[in-house]
C-alpha cells in the first residue's frame, strides 16, 4: 500500500531560522508528491507539489525536491517567519489509468511554531 | 470565487444517533472527497465522488456513507454514532479532467463532530 512518514514534532524555531521537515514515502506506482499546510483555524491549503523525479516544488519561500532514489520529499525554508506557524502535511497520490486510486495519502502532520 | 463550504461547522451528538454533513464545492469542481481528521490517526480518506458516482472508498465501516448530487454538492452520513467518530470531517473539491485527479485539493474548514 501507500504510506507517508513525517518526522516527529512539534518543532519550535526562532524567526529567521532554517527549516527542514523530513518526509519519506512508500508507494505502489509512480506518485505525485505534495505539501499541504493548515494555518490555525483554517482548512488545509496546498503549499507546493512535484509530479516527477527531480522536480522541485516551491511557493512562499518553501521548497521541496522529489527524490526518487531516497523516496523523500523534504520541505525546506531558508528563513522562517512567525506567520509560518502552522501544521504541515506531506501527501502523495498515485494515479491509475482509470483514476480508480485517486485518494491522497497524508502523513500525520507536524506542528511548526516560530517565535519572534 | 467562493471556496468550499461545509455545514454545520460544529455539532454535538450522542452515541447511537446519526449525522449528516454537507459540502458545497468550488463552482466548476466535479470531484468531492471527504477526510476524517483526528489527533491520533491524522487525516484519513473516507471516499471520493465524481459526477455523482463514488469513485474511491477508504477503509471505514459501512456506517459511513455519502452521496453527490447533480450540482456536485455532497453529503456524508454517519449512522449509529460511536465515541470514536468524534473528529473534524473535511471536505475537499478538485477540478478533475476526465479520470485524472491531480491531487490538488481545495479544502473546506471542516465540520467538527463531538459524540457524547
């Protein structure tokens, strides 16, 4: 089956610190990979995605590179802000020709707190 | 453009009762998915509907059911509620072209169900 493993949290950082959140996956088939973010009191939002090996997704200063050889999709940001405080979810989807396996598989999420 | 709207936002039920949750997707989105979010299990896929047909189903008991209407609005129903059904139920819509699902979901803020 498909699964996503995220590093244990929570994570607390000072503003302007470097952020890495690890994500590894197992998948039957060729997955597309995603990072979703959930800000306090809001629904999940897509942060970035990558659909094939070596693709780099980026948005709002966050980046993640699809590494097929290590089955990883680690999220990084060079300088975090207080407004980045949220819960971050790594996810994957594996398509079939009929779209029958169209569900997103999420990791458990990790809470990031950034202090001023 | 209006986002995904879920109603009700909060509800309290007692064991043995049943509940119906509603979701209005973004205009033009034909796929609606439902997820259960709990602190222990994280985000778990319930089912997905596309053009009024259930296209995929997660590993939940038959007490969990859903449907989609011709205007793409969706409802999910949980019968014979148990304490463990207490969770945030998230609805997500996506723009699907044919059988393809890009995995780019737009989530509502969720319906928080408490079972006493």
